[in-house]
């Protein structure tokens, strides 16, 4: 029974769980990098500017919605590497080029898209928020990538250590590190867009812009974090079973 438990918790469960972890985190990390109907749904934040409330005298411009008439798209979808714009849900008409140093600067985007004769009052606190957003965006992406890399490394070492018949101490430690990276990255990313959502609601209500967190993108990040915790627990149990097996062997010799 002890040998079977070791095989299950040291090898079988970790390999299955880590595989699912890598798939799950990839569904958010690689969303936006290329156009794919499924990956496109895994955005981390969305802004609905359809009913954008600017100066009424500017609404004489061409466009089917208030946002269009002053040069804005109706919807903005934010990914980890870039953002996309659309006038209909998920029908992207423009996507920015994916960049490692990307962060969603809504004020800069607003200034770039507005018609020259449009005048919009920028919400208070935007500058300080975007300075924080720049740092947190870089940090969260780096943490998630590190979590993905260490998860892959754990997968490889689980196979190597199984073949070598060694203890699971190293792989459990590596799994713990990857779990920490994924949880920190997911927490930081979630917090920054919760703050943006609150900023839009509290400070930009007069613009009639709506912000909401991307359920799909954040779900897969937290799901991968939960899976990583399970992998870590499995390897810890394997370490315990192996230690008990060695202790029992000493008693009989």
C-alpha cells in the first residue's frame, strides 16, 4: 500500500495536476497574443464606453453611439500583453501589438482616440493610479510567467526523480515556489483591476463609462493557482510516505 501511495502522490497526481495547471494559466497568459475565438474571451478587464458622456454639442459627429461620435470604440478588452477595441461584443476591429512592457493606460488611450474638438475632464487620481498600474502590470505578468516556468520545471523533475527513485523533497519545494508565484501574480492582477473598476465607478461616473473584471481570464489564473496548491500538497504527502517507508525499513533491519 505504501509503494502505491508513493507512486500516486509522487508521480501520477502531480503530473496530471501540473499539466492542467499549465493549460489553465496558458489560457489567460496567451490570450490576446493571437486571434482565437476561445482565447479572446479570456480578457482580464473590459471597458464599455458605448454611452460615453462628453459635451453634448460634440454628438453631431458621425457614429451610431455617443462613443463613436467622439472617436472612441464602444468596447475595450484588456489582455496581459495588449488590448483590443470593438463596436460590437467580441468583434474586434483593432488590437494593439503585444508587448512585454504593456500596461493599460486608459487616459493615454482616451487622448489618442478623441476627436480634436472633443474636450473631456480626466477623472481625479488617474495619474497616480496609472503609475501604480504600470508597476503592478509588470510585476504580475513576471510572477505569472515565473509560476508557469517553475510549474513546467516541476513537471520535468517529477519524471526525473521518479525514474531515479529519489525523494520528493526537491519537487515539493519547487512546486511550493511555483504555487507562490501563481498566487501572488493572480492576486496582484486581480487587485489592480478591482481598483480600476472602483476608480471608474467612483471617479468617472459622470462619463457613463462602465468597467468590469474579465471573469474568464481571472478564473483560469485562480484555477491554475488552486491546482498548483493541490500539486504541492500531493508532493508533500509523497515526501511523508517516503520518509515513513524509510523509517519502517530501518526498524526491520
